[in-house]
DNA sequence: AGGGGCATGTAACATGTTACATGATTGT
DNA sequence: ACAATCATGTAACATGTTACATGCCCCT
């Protein structure tokens, strides 16, 4: 079977389950939401992966169009594989989250830099949350299984995440600056 | 200079800025918090990377101990590089977040599976949030620059994130089940 | 003296990225 | 007819992972 921690084939399966697409269309999909927020991939990894998946029976070519384009659809085996992967609770998975890494590394900056960095985060997360709120307001309620609504659960997830990050950044700033203010007060007191 | 999107050397720099360590100690560090929540790395990538970083003057060996152990410290150039990387706002960075990918792919599951999956998420996020809350309660307030407190900002970040995920999962469940209840009501109404 | 953990490394393999490459179709 | 975009691919390189490999030191 497929390795538990291979994400690209599963991302492709998910998209193909919702709606059959060509490699080219999948590539474009990865240039927008899914690629910018969840998993990046270029056509040079997508095309070989589709061929491999076709060999393994997870997808099949349902239509050949102009310019040699091939439309792929998920097979029954493909659906089963995505389901297996989603419910696979083997958390030996390797984390690789640059955002969170930066959060850890804030502790390695000196206080002024840390606060400057956090202000940037606060600003950025507020923007992103607002952006997603706008996107969600522009579309109707979420309907499971509606291809048009694909990714809206993820969008709401993102919106809440960004709001949480915003709150956290502001909290973190008060932690550091509050403490700095404290220190300068006590050092003045000691000095006098 | 170093590529903007290489995270391992920067993770190592961050740890070495806080406190000089050997490759072995760094490896162990990656087995606990930072490796489980932010960035995974094994000794087979850490040792070669340290050698490369030493060649490039980002770190230096400050002590050679028993069993051929070498203690590394960040150089001034290393500190500057970490700072540069932290503030590098070039967001051409490739996202690769399996968690978020799964959120996207929920839309590809049928409603029963989606709800089951979300229940799992709700449970897991509540557990993780509680775990971090406990960890945070057990340690004192955060003091910037205190090596003992390294990662506490990240811990609070994680706690808030998990709480947000929990709230989202419960909201998402009501979205789907509420909608399913609606549907069965209306189909009964249509049938009668 | 021997087991367990400390401490580092190399080699083969899998995966992913960048650069290079080609040709078909559509719209103007 | 020509430019833009559609549509797919290969090859060289960089990176990361797994398996294999070695030896030292400390404790009992």
C-alpha cells in the first residue's frame, strides 16, 4: 500500500474525488487556496505522481481531450485509500511547520526584535483573518459534498486560527513589554 | 548566503543561540517539543548540517568533550542570519502543512465520515490544549531571554491554537449534522 | 568485563525542485 | 501567422530518510 505519510497523492485524490480533473487543472488548483495554505506542489511533481497513482489503480483516465490532456478520476480504491489515510491515527508523522518553528525561535531573539516580530505577526494575522471572513461571507452556508463548497470548512478553520494567532501575538507583546517596563522601573528604583 | 527557506539550520541556530550544545543534545531536543510540534529532524541530517554551518561560519566548536563530542555555539554571523531569516517577509515560501491539508480534504469524505473525523479532531484538540495548559501552569511567567523558558511562547501559541481547533471542530459538526437533520426533515416532508 | 547509552558518521534510496524542453490549440 | 495559454514531460540537482556502521565512556 501507500506510505502513510505521503501527502501529495492524498491531496490529489481528495481533489479528484470532488471532481475529475486533468493534471493541468490540478496544477492550477495548487496555485490557489490549497497550495497557499495547505500543501504546495508544482506540475513536475503532480504529473509523475498521477502516472504512478494510475499504475496503482487509485485513479483512472476517464477522458482524453485536446492537446493530449487526460482527465483523471478517483477509483473506488482511491476513495478507500483517502479514507484510510484520513483516519490513520499513526502519529509518528513528522511535523514540518515553519510557522510554528518561528514561534519557537522567537525566544532566541532579543526582546526588541521579539516585539517587532510579534507586531508583524499581529498585523498579518488580522489581515488574513479579515480576508477569510470576507471570503466566507461572500459564499453561502457550507454543504457537505458540494464541489462548489470545497475548502470552506478549511477556510473557517483558517479564519479561527488567524484570530487565535492575533490574540496570542497581542498577549505575547504585553508579556514582553510589560516585563521590560517592570525591569526598567525596578532598575531605576535600584539606581536611585 | 543561506537560502531563505531552509529551516533546519535556522532551528539549530535558534537552539544554539539560547545555549551552546552538541549535535547529540540537539538531536535529543528534536525528539521533544520542537521536533514534535514544529520541525522534525534526525541525527543524520543534524550532524552534516552542523558541519556545513561551521564551514560557513554560522556556528563554531567551543568545546570538545568525551567520546568525540563537540559543543557548538552560534557565532555573531549566526545570530545575524537567524534574525534575517525571522524577519524575511518573502512569502514565496512553500507551505507544507499536513494538518491543514486534512481540513481541506474533509470535503472529500461523505458526511458520516466527515462527522466521525471531526469528532476525533475535537477530542484530540481538547486533550492537547489541556496538556499544554498543564505544562504552562507548571512553569512560571515567561521571561524573554531565559533559556529555561525557551518555547513557552510557542506553548501558549499551541494552547490557543488547539482551543481554536476544538471550537472549530464542534462548529463544523453542527454545520454538517444540522444540515443532515434538515435534509431528512425535508425529505420526510416531501415523502408524506 | 560487559551492557547501555553517548556520540558521530556514511551510503543507498526516495522524494522534491529548478531548469530545460516540446508541441498543440485558441483567439486575434 | 503569431502570441498566449494549454498540456505534459525529462534531467540534473538538492534535500531528507532509512539502514548500516563504528567506537568511546561510564556504571555496576
